[in-house]
């Protein structure tokens, strides 16, 4: 399976224009943002867990990174409510589940194989917050003021996921839970909407993909 698999090109997925696709686990559905591979894949996905649903125990050979968008995500390490940011490095394993239900943004098989850094953070009300940074990538939460012009050069590419509010870019309007990816060497140029925007931003990590 290949979805938005050409990393030299701009890619965008609008949440309200994309269907949920059932996963192999009962009660678990997905909206695929990008993907290379079958069930085990390099993937960026919005995953919705119905109340009481679970995935079988599994090991993350390529690592797992997720942000809880709604509800409470759970595994052997505890409960991760809305606003939790978690990185489970390569070789880690768990049995994900949720009693109340949950929706997460998750990225799989995208870690440096030598990475062993675990991150479990609860997002605060700060307007700017770095969630993770190393020599290869930076993951941040950013708040953009209404009407602001946001521009930046992108030597390593970028992904922007809208948590609140929205913006206009490339002739498109992006709102809650919409996703934009720009390739290495591109330039981000956008205008923030009237409500401002709260966004999850990952940059630098696409340098080796083109």
C-alpha cells in the first residue's frame, strides 16, 4: 500500500473529507495520511478506538510516536488522556487499549534504529512547547495569532497537524485535525485564520526521504 508516498511532493489530507477505514482489530478505525507498506508499514495515521477496544500486544521495531487527540489511550504503562505525547522507541512493546475510547495521531516505523529515548509528556497550556528534539528532527506545539503570516524555509521538510483553529496554504483551508506535509527544500507560506491556530509541528525528519 502506498498513500502520499512521494516525499518530494506536497501532501494534504482534510479530516472531514476522508473516510474511516476498519483495521484488523474490532472497534479500531483509521484515516491514513501517508503510508508505505501493508499492515506493518511506515505510516502516519489518525486512529479511532471505540470504547472497550484494544490491539493485540506488539513490538515497535521501527518505533511509535503518538499524540492523544481525544479520550484516554491506555497500555501497561498507564492512562494517557487528551494532550498526551508519547514516543515508544524501537524494540519497545505494549498492548494498547481504551475503556472510554480514544483518538490518536500516530506515526510508525520512522525512528532512527539506534534511538532508545522514551518520552511521555502531558501538553501544557504554553503557547510554544518543544516536545522532542535531536539531531534529526524537532517536534513542537505552536500557537499562531489570528491573521498572522507564517513563513519558514524547510531544509528537512515539515508536517503540520491542526489541533485548533486553522490556516490557509497553497489555496487550501486547513481546520481541526487536517494535515499538511511539505518536502525538504520547500518553503512554508501560510496565513492563519480568524480564530488563530494551535498546531503540532514536526520538522527536519524528511531529509532522508527524497
